[in-house]
């Protein structure tokens, strides 16, 4: 069988070469014989290669390879899907974590707001309590009139959110003035704290002449203050003394004006070499100039300023208003009006005894009590 096959192959080859010789001029069939004989064996001509079992094995191996590649690709796709799922899961977890953090921040913010609201409420309650505590002077040394006034603040003014309103007569400041005293004005006065222009003005309605609320710092321009002081001076004969409490900023001093003599006295309850505030000086100088122009009075042009450094000196930083009130009282109560000698340099520079300060506090409280409803 094998010999027969070879013969058939040889015959077929000879026939093929014969045809090439006819088609191609000068073709030599012997040129191809060695090459054909040396060509690789056709696996399909080999008996072993053509056996059914081997062919099936070849196809099976090819299918197995394809299936393996397909399974590998499928596996890779599965791995990619798993990776994507993991990434998606991580993103979801991250978002959940952010949401939780945002929720925690929101809760913390709400807690802070609640804490702040609670603190503000407590501060308000403390403030309310403080007002009531301030007016409780039953166990403290204070004039009886002040204690009565504090009880009135506690029982009436604060609960009803009221103030004490009254009118200062025209004779006091040269014009009628409506004023009011707040509960805190009273409690500050009772507690020997810093006091404002209203408190001083109320006391001046008993002893003084020039309204401190119209000439102190932040009360208007220098020109406005000068016109007000000049208008007040013009309503007198010029021999009268004018007391002018002045606050250049968180401190009270007393200026005593003698317009006809063009002399101003400067009294400061703070110790040391004090000087007059320039704004206050300009107000008074301009006022005296306007006054003299009004009465057509000639004379020296410059105003004389005298510092009376021998006044009692306040022991700390809050008593200045009380000392100015006491200065005014002492000057008014002295018929000789020799305050220049009394407060000359080198005289009394010791603090007032507390009894002297309480005396003006009591007078103030009694006057205010007259306006209680």
C-alpha cells in the first residue's frame, strides 16, 4: 500500500513537471527534483499523521487551548469585575464615612450653638442677678436714703423696666432740662463705681450752674460748647462763679469759671502734675471771648488758667465723679468763696474720708427719692 502511494505521488509529480515544461520556455524539470525531494514531509501523507486518533487529539488540543484562553479571559474579566465592585464598594464606604463625618460635624455645631445659647442665657440670668445683688445694701455701709433708693430699683424700676424722670429747673443750668436716671445710674452710684454726666447733673441741680452733659467730650463741637457756656454766662452779671464739671474721657475734673475776671480754676482729683485738656480749654476760652464781646468789655485778651493742686486726691481710679461733686459742695457751702486759698498747692492732698463722700451720695439719693412714684 505504501509503495503504491509513492508511485502515485511520483506519477503526479512527473505530470506536473511536464505541464510546467510546456508552459514555461527553457524550463528544466531537473532543477526542481532535488528541492521537491528535500521539501518537508506533508504530515497528511504520513500514515501516522492521518490516523483518526491523532487528528482528534490535535483538534482537542486546539479546543483545549482556546477554551483555556477563553476561561483565562473570562477569569480576568471576573477579576476586573471584582476589582470594580471593590472600588465601587470602597467609594460607597468613603461616601458613607464622609456622610457620617458631616453628620458628626453638624451635631457638634448644634451642640456648640446650644452651649452658646445656654451660656448667653446664663449670662443674662447672671446679669439680672447682678442687678439685684448690686441693690442689696442691707449689710453694707451706705446712707439710708441710698438703701431706700436701691430697694426701689429692685422692687419697681427693674421689674417694670422704668426710669426716674424729672425736670431740672431753668435757674440751674440757664434753661429747663428734662432728664432721667436709669436703674444702673443708681446701682453704680450706690456701689461707688464710675458715674456719668446724668448723676453729676442731678447733683448740680442742687449746687451748680453749667450742665456737664453739654460741654464734656463727645457732646458736640468746641464751637457748640462755647456758645452754650457763653449763653449761660450772659445771663449773669459776670461776678458769679460757674462750676463746670468736665469729662475729657473716663475722668471727671472741675473747672470754675469767673468770666468777668477772665480767670478759670482747674481742680483735678487725680494726684500728680495734671494739665487741662486742650478741648476743654478751647471751649472755655472761646466762651469767655464771646461773653466779653457781648458785654462790650475791653481788657486783657488772654484768659488766666490756675491749677489748684491742693485738692483731696482720689485713692483709686473710680472715685473722680464723687470727688468733683464733693468739690462743688465744699465751695458752695463756704460763704467766703475762698476756694483758691483752700486748695492752693501744698495744702490738703489726702483723700476724703468715706463719710465725706457718703454725705454727697446721701444728698443725691434724697433728691432722687423725691421723684419716686
